């Protein structure tokens, strides 16, 4: 991608209790690796991957809560600019399942309503399950969210989670902004440069510094 181009960049926050596999999910999706040993992340865990949706390149930026969840210390900067959310819980952790509703409320308080997926991770351990399929289905219906069951360890349905969210966000962007490309521009999820003309948002190229540093500074992480 040329430096003068804008990009479609979607920020996705992954929330849920500690130890449910949030960091492992990001690592699996972005790097294709799985780490068996659980280590608490310090700071902000931020990875990205570029995919194609409807013929357009979309950069999916994944933000992990980085071990702060147990202290209820996730800052507004973490949520700022988020366009989609993963609510994760573990098949083998009842408390993480019961906390999903509260996590959804926290996200809505900061981001209003955004495309959200409930992810039941560790389905490879169904013989140790502490929640029933019926309970999980009912929770998804009650919260009005898409449910996707995953196994990060076995790489089952991990890509489906983020492709679904990226597709939903892309559809919303196109519907809301009726975008007319200038050359081959792309939409920035953080600070699009645009001008209005007869109700149409026309994107203009903007200078970009280091993508990662710019994003982190924008959200006051650096």
C-alpha cells in the first residue's frame, strides 16, 4: 500500500475474564501460533492482520485487555475508537461465563452499541465443560449477539470471529458514509480525513507516521 493512501482500519477490543484465551486468540489469528503456557500480559497487547472483504483490504487491529481485567482498571483509552468487540469466556470457567453480561455493559458504556461476538473458547475441553450449550445459546439470544464457539489450541473458528466482525464493520461504514473513492483511498477507523460534498464523504489522502506508534499515541497509550 502506498504511503499516501488511507486505509480501512478496524479496531477490535477483546474483553473477558483473565485466563480465557484472549491473548492466545490474538496470537493464533495474527501470527498463526499457539502458546500452551499462560502468561499474564503487561501493558497493551496489540496485534494486527490485513484481510480482504468484498475486494477491499482491511486492517484488523486487535487490542487485548492485557491482564488489567481482574483489577477493573481498563481505561477509556483502551476502548476509544473501538468499532467491534469480542466477549470471550472459557468452556471450563463458570465465572468467566457469568461475567459476559457485565463485560458487554462496560463496552456499551464506553462505545455505545458496536458489532459484538460472544466467543466460547476451549471447546476442545468439552468433557470438562461447566456450562451447557443451552445456557450459552440463551445468553447469546438475551444479549442479541452472534455466538461463535472456538478452540484456539486446535485453531477452530478463530478466523471466523474476526472475519464476521470485519464484514459487519465494513457494511456499516459503507451504509453510513456512502464512500466515494478518490483514486484508491481507504477509510481510517481512527481519524479519517474527509470533506463533505452534497451529502457524500470524499476521502482525502493524509500523511502517516509509523502506524503502530500513531495508533498508540492517539489512544494515549504511549
